[in-house]
C-alpha cells in the first residue's frame, strides 16, 4: 500500500504532519476520513495517481495502513471529539486544522508552480474542500459525504462548517468563475443528511453538482442503510455500480477543472 508514494513532513502554523505524495500532473489534495489513511483511502489515492494527477495525502489521524475495525473507528472518533483542531459541532466556522491544510495548498501552489489545485475531503474532512476555496488556486472542490458539523440539531443538519465571511468569498468565486462544486452522499446516511445538500443547492445553485446514491430499502445494489463512504469503503470496481460511477466522475471532474487548456489553434 502506497508503495509508489514518498513521505515528507510539512510544517505550518506550529504543526508538523506527514504527507504522502506520488504521481505527475495537476496536483490534488486527498483528505482522508475517520479513522485515517485506511487501505481503501490509499486505493482511492492510487486510482487518482493512475488517472494522471500528483496526489498529496496528508495524515491527520490514525495509523497509516491500518484496516478499519469497530474498535479502531471508535477510538479515533473519540479522539476527534476532544481534539481542538476539529470543531465537530461548529456550524458557522471551519475547523482550525484547515489553516494547516491551506498552508499545504499554498506550498503546492508555489513550490510546484501549480495554478490550479484540486481537493477532495471525506466525512470529517468533507467540508474542508469548500473551506480551501477561499484561496484562488483551489479549482476542483469535491465534498464526499461532508459530515461536519455533526447533524445533532435541525440547524446543524443544514450547516456547512464555514464562516459567513468565507462562505461569501466562496460564493463570489463560484459565481464569477463559474466554478463547480461536486458533492456526494448516500441517501440514508445519518452523518450527511439531505438538508445539507439542500443548503448547498441554495447557496451555489446550478454550480453545485450532487451525486446522491440510493441506500434506501430494497435499493438495487444492496447498499446498507449505514452506507457512508462513497469512494472508499463502499466503492466497488463493478460496471454500473453507483459508487464506481461516482469515483469515475470525481476523476473526470478533476480533469475538467485542473488540466491545462489546449493551446488555441
């Protein structure tokens, strides 16, 4: 796992974290879900590299390569809930860790001369891709089952984990640049309720592209009601499966927004 990746430590704003990187082409930041860089997250990163991108995969939690188990998931979730870098209930502000991620994106932008940087967040980090859009070089934000703030109240189910000022900046970019935002969720996912996608539609209109995969009773692909992770745990390399199609759409979305335009003839 991650055999083709190299690891370096990146320091910013008083914090140092490992970052795995591999590939060539436009850069994409892959932000993992709870409990950490699991084999499924690594596999998605490797598929992204194979599609023609340079992936940057920072480690926020857990033990890289460790498989998901109920105990591992519960331990890392408990850590997140008391970690001051993650504000899991904040409806109108981003988690402080996004400052470090913005530093990484600036480093990629400047060090590699990248005019366009893509980003995908998953679950805990799902909304972070939106928060990164305050910087103009973030061009392909993907929100995969964005789960913060945890949907414990009617208001938090609609919240975007973004300050009012940052939301206005992002909306201005979306409108002026016709920048699309891609979001994905399972229809019965309790951590990413439909009200959150309704809010994204209200804020970004037709520039928000939603992929909502049926996980209701008797859905044709057998997804359980608990289905959550679109491009990792629930991904299946089978023709016609919605998660396979969603993963392919993510890579296509990156190409559409990050590839350099062809020179004018």
